[in-house]
C-alpha cells in the first residue's frame, strides 16, 4: 500500500516504462492530430498528470465561418456569434461526450444584436440563431490596440444555459451578463451555477473584408483539491498566454494552446478530442410535424396567393417546399397517426419540451 502511494516512478521500473510509453504516446497523438486535423475544427482536453484540473482548448474557425455565411452576418455580428460558438463548445464539457445530449447558450441583451443562441451536442455539432445579423461595427481602444466592442453589440442582459441531458425537462441556468465579452460571462456562469471555478479565454479575429479569420478559445476548470503549487503555475501560464486569436493566427493549434496552459513541469497529458462542425439535424420528418400543426385557415390563406408553402429552418437556412396536395396529404397522415396513438403521458411531455423549440424556430413562411 505504502509503495503505491508513492507517486514518483522508480528509475528503470515498470512504472517508468509506462510513463515513457505515455510520453511517446502523447507525441504520437500530437503528430496524428497535426496531420488529420490540419484544417479542421476541434476541441482537446488536457490534464496535468496528478492534479484534478482540466483544460480545454478549441479552434472553431470553420464553424464560425459557416455561421457567418448561413446567417449573412455583418462583421460585428460575426465576431459576437463566433465568440458565442466557442463559449457554447466550452460549455459542452458539461454534457456527455459522443451522445445526443445538448447544451444551448443564449446571450440576450438590450444591444443591437438582440440575442444569439448557440446549440452544441455531445458529438460536437453546432448550430445557431441570431436575432439581428446586421449589426454595425463597434470598436474600443484597449492598451493601444483597437478591439471589437463585443459588449456594446450585446448590451446589458442575461446569459442562459440550457442543458438537455435527454432525461425530460432540460436544466436551465440564468445569470446576468457581468462583462458582455462572453468569456468572463461564461466563467461567471460556471462559478455561480455549476460551482466550478474556471478561467475562460475566447478570441475572434476578422480579416480586412470583415470575414472570420480565426475563432477559438480555452478554459481551465478546477475540480477541487488542486495543489497550491499547481494552481500558481497554471495561473502564471494563463497570465503569460497571448490572446488566443493571436495564437491561432500564428498557426497554433488547440493541443499547442492546452500545453501552453499546462507547462511541462506539471506533466501534461492530452486526454481526448472532439471534432467540431456546423451541422443542423433538421429534416423532412421534423418539418412535416410543423406543417401538420399549422391551422387550416392559415394554410388556405397561404395557398390563396402562393403555389407553395415554404418552411425555412432558421438554424441552417434550408427551405422545405410543399404543394397544396402535399400539405393535404401531410395533414391527413398526421391525423391518422393521432387517431392510432396510444395515450402515454410521460412520453408526451418530453416530446413537447423539445418539439416546441423546433416549431418556434421553423416558422411557416409562404412565398411564390
Ligand atoms: Zn436546419
């Protein structure tokens, strides 16, 4: 027992061989990541070997670019959404990796952007909504650098986190915005609502055309019981860390950033990674449900002036189009299904909380 407690590996012993292997393994992992994820978005998690502390680092440049294209975001809006996307990805550390569990981040204020909502699932799939995608540019001077004034675009308001663990009612936590710069607000949420002391850094840079150039961030979480010494080392490392957008611009990758936060002396290990992409799971089935739920008068009204009924998904911009005959058939089938349905209260409730959200976001729209 006593020997086990001793953490120092014995020279030449079995433990030493294991640590050598782990070190080599980490080198191998780093190399593989480099090749495979050359241009991809992903998040990595790293830990110091013997401290209950976790570090995440993410690059979400492509995801933010896709969001900018889909939602036709002005440069300012793209900067806000880009940050919110990174924030939501970091918050997805609260849900189970590889599952359909979801975390939603809503940032809402009295500023011109209105609100931004980003949803991330356990598989790293991201989608978002923006109230006003056409926000003018706000800048401020900080230490001789001109920076985007994210807080001005958002204004005073709240940060809401919706955790859907697939067990009925989602868990909702709301905190006031303390800075409006998103990173600090997420750290505040984690401390207040999840009781996890955290440090968060998020950065987005635009190119000369106002397009997303880089987008990413990092997060440190103290899980309780970290040694004073380790905390001090990490604190120093974080203090010295250049802005994450600078690092990404220089070609640094998530694993590089994670390992800058956990210096060599704390024996860092990369524990895992998750690929990130903009992906909307909306499909014909979901939309048919929305169409079936439209009141008949509304449907009649639409077809009075239009050849098609169109439903647009506000998350991905995809348009679903139906003729009058198709709508009639959808409604008929839905009715038949309704009649055959066995009453099962519990299930119904769960469906509603999810279905409603989708309905709200996939409003019926008509156009010729
Ligand atoms: Zn969609």
